[in-house]
C-alpha cells in the first residue's frame, strides 16, 4: 500500500540559521547530531570518564541535515511525502531553498506533501535551532521551563548536561496513492457490565474521494468479530458498531492480554486517485479508573472539613489493582539511538520482577511506538506524563501553543494503547521549586485536552498530589533513623517515588572510571561526573557515610559495592512490602528508579546501564511477588543482648482467595539457626493481607556481622522470604564471614 524509501543524510553545523555548514559529515537517522560529529572526529565513548564535556558547545549551534531526494519513480496516481516521526527540537524544512515547514516540538510528527515540488536531485534540508533556553535562566533545568523539551538533559542528579538534538525517530520518503487513508482510528466505550463495547470508527482520507470502506475486526485468535462496508464521499466517514462480550485486557498479574485487530480498507471508485490502501490498529478492551480507597470519604474526620484525599487507587475492569512498579527512565541519553530491542530487554526485566505499572516520568522523552506495543502485549500498565518536570512552566501564549500541539500529538498517538492507563501533567509541579497550582494554565490546558481526546482515561495534574508521597531517597534518614524505622510511620495513598541508592558493581565502575581515579572514590573525579558526589548534596548518591555507619570501613572496591548494594536491597524490600501492608489506604509503590540513561557510579536505580540488574533488582522482584511471606521489623541494626522482633505477615495482591497455611520464622546468627515461631495463618480474601504474631528472640553475643531472618511457608517455597540485617557483638566477625548473600 505504501512504499518507504530510506534517505542518505549528511549533517553539519553553523553559527547562524541562514548559514550553510562549511563541513558535512555522514549522519545516522534516527540518531543525534552529537554522535554523528563525534564519530567523524574519532572521539571515544561519551559514557566514559568526563568525555561528555566535549559535546557542550554543540547545544548552541545550528545543525543542518542535508539529503538528495533523487526524484523517486512513481505513477501519476501516486503522491510523495516526506515523513518524520520526530525531530528534536525546533526546526525548519527547506526544499531547494524554499521553506516548507517550521515547527517547535519533538513529539509532533511531520508529513509534507512533496508531489510536484521535488525535482531531479532536489535538495532537502532540515535546519535545527540551538537547544531552547529561557533568556536569563541559570544553567540547569530552569533553561527548559519555557519549552516542551525534556528537562533532564539540561543536567539532573543521574543525567549529565548533554542536550540531544537531531532527527530522533523514523524518517523517510513515502510514496502512496493520491487518495489514501490518513487515519482509521477505532475508539470504544464499555458498558457498566463490561459485556458490550460501543465502537466508533473514524476514517479520514488525505484528499476527498469516493469509494468503499471495508472494516473488519478480528478477534485475538484471528476470528472475525465483525464486518462492515460503507461508502465514503468526501474526506471522511464515521462508522458505529457494537461488539458483544469482548474479551477483556488485564495487567499481566491479573489476567490475559487479548488484542483485537482492526483492518480498514479503502477502495476508490476512480483509478485516477490511486489504488486500494489498508490501515491496521490493535485494540485491547479494558476500563481504567482512579477511585477512592476504602474509608477515604471518612477523612478528614473532624470539623471544619476540607476535601478528602484525591483518588489514586487503580481500578481495572471493576477490580482494584495494587500497582507495584517503578519510574522508567529513557534507556539512552540520545533517544535516536533507542531501538525496539532496548525496550524489550528492559520491559521483560520489569515484567519478570512482578511489576505491573511503569511511570513515564515527565523529565524524559515520550517513548517510541514500539515501547507501547510491547506494554500492550506484556500487560504492563503505563502512567504517562507530559514533558513537564520540576519547573514553573508559564501561562504565556507562545508556550501554550506549543504545549497544546505537542500534547495533542501525544494523546492521539498513545490513546490507542490498552496499556496507557493514566495521564499526568508532569512531575513535582505543585512543590516549592515549581510553584505551579491547579490554576496554572499549562495544567488546565492538559486537563482539557485529555478530557476532549481521551475522557475514558484518568488524569492527574501532577505527582505527588495530596495524600501521595515522593521520597525519601536514602537508607538512613537525616534524623538518624533508618528506613525500617520510618516507613511504618508513614501513611500515604501511594508511594510514587522512593529510593535507596547504591554504587554500581565493581565491574561496571571499572568500565567507565579511569584506573587512576577508581579507588578510593573521591569528589572531583569521574565518580563525581557520574553522580556519586554532589548530585544533590555533597555525599549523594554514594552515601559512603551511611555504608560505613552500618558495616564499618571497607577494604576494596568490591566490598564498597557489596555493602552499598545490600543496604539498597534491604531498603527496597522494606518499602515495597510496607506499602503493601498499608492497603487499602495505600494503592501504589513505584520506586525511583528502574534504569539509567548512562552508567552512574551510584544511583537509586535497580538496573545498571544499559540493562544489567543490581542485587536490588532481585530483592524487588521478591517483594513484588503476588503472594509472599513478609516481616515488619522495627530497625535494621541489632546488638548482642537486644530482643530481636519481627511482626509476621502474609501479603496477597491477587484476585483469588489464598487458603490457610503455616509459616515458620527462623533466625540465623553466626553458626546457629533457631526456630523463632510457627504461625498457623487463616485464609486471606482476594487482594487482602493477613497480619500475624510477633516473633521475638534474645540475641546472644556471637562473632558475626549479619543476622538473617527466614520465613518458610509449608508446601509453598515460592512464597518464602529472607532478610539480612546488621549485627554487632563484642567480638569482631572473622574476615571470611564478611561476604554477603547471593541475592539471586
């Protein structure tokens, strides 16, 4: 139906938008101008040491892409289009010196009709402006606060200042019939019983024509669910139908992911306007809502009353879902280099870790189409934010015009995906550093656009809002208490950001820190440029003082990494499991963060760049199992003579009842292993926990540095859990016992 022709590109830079580059180099499309120039210059890997600083000057240049169209062969019934799914960020497109298009915004695709305009060896230029920066703004993310450019690339506590520019998504010449299907989108609404879908097919043509539209909806197994044929006269037509008993799409831990296939074929009456064309769309039928948690309307309980906490409990197909997941970061600094395989590897890791929701944080890009296709297939819910983060975005018309266009493009593309379950204005916009409110025009605009274009999907102004929690991001809080002490005192409707940092593995650190800077870690070296020091405060994210506080001095790079990764693992276990214990008030636990855009020396991530799990990944995987034995402990560090305590729980997030059973709690200290308690727990209702007794044990004086708690469920080893805690006796542990556990 369509012929796509690849283009050969060159790129160069200049100091002015009207100047042609003096030098051209070969360009990869999709890609980034920085990478093209670095390759031509023979620069090394930008992820190593501080080589990224070589790229700093590039953000202030004009970059021009050049290609020859070579007048593709076509019949008189065909049209030629230049198509780009993403150009970053503000740009002009010229054909043989004539400006055809001007745009600000990287998420709105370009489709230019070149029919009759492109001659033999026509030259097409894409001229990209310097990175957008608000005049007078200090260096950093504030420079992005008047644009829709993702703010993280201006420098973040896990992202160097390296601002991508260039053609970042698929770009090609398209040869198609003159009268062609521009779009054929199916929208639907489920009835209250969820057993019938009202369908609406909106067909639009690239130009007015007369002909036949044939619509076929195929079921998940390829069977015909419905067929319809209508005439079209003009540039569009709407078709309405009903589908009985649609098979429902579920998050992967609650059911299957049946995907229907809509095929729309346009057959024009007149051959002069072209041949038959087809449009294909996949659908997953589901209803998503944000609802109030049980008992929410009773709070606040005293007069004078204000509003209750806003709804944040996720309901899918009438069933309350506890959302266990993470904050997703784009896999690479340069989005043009992200391929479908990069997405698949990371998404499979997320699913295998028993996660069911991914928050697309507003400081990063809106991912490419293959990402959402895979989330549809894997049953991963997507919380999608617009490109606003930690800034005060203005009420100015110029900015609002760009935000309006970009948000509409994002909405129209992503609303077709079953996985997209929540829209959000952006990250931390109601906080003191952003100073926005629900009266800010950008957020009112986004709310209006979401309601107009996708009213069936919930919308949040920002995260967090009242009742929700962001933070903390360390194992030991500033008040000296650890996360095991503090987390049970918290009471939030959702924990949508929380973190515990750790160093990368020793092997990973050696791959990007020069040997002479590798050990011991110091500020002013690659440790700092890769975020171990002064990322937020002087000691973030390595937090070496906390590692030493719990384990004493380390004697090697391997020990430093091992000790820090143990703290991260046990900290994340605590937060995920405690959040689950706090339902039904709490409904979400999403850590900050899942992955990295480049190798960090220390970070809150559980997957190192590009796709290497840390020990904490396996800890989180265990804590997110649908059913598991769990323990609430009052602190992390224990001493000889103290009475160890662990409150026992059984956690159930499934839609099924869990039968009664028996749990044993065992404690290992040094060479001794003792049975603390046997609990015969009663059955649990669907999506409900069971709180048990508290196991207690007087800790003897032993030459050990760790105490290990094991929870063993009779006949269900897949529900077992274990925890490794700090212990100090009067005698030091033998060096051979310093090694930690195998986390996998």
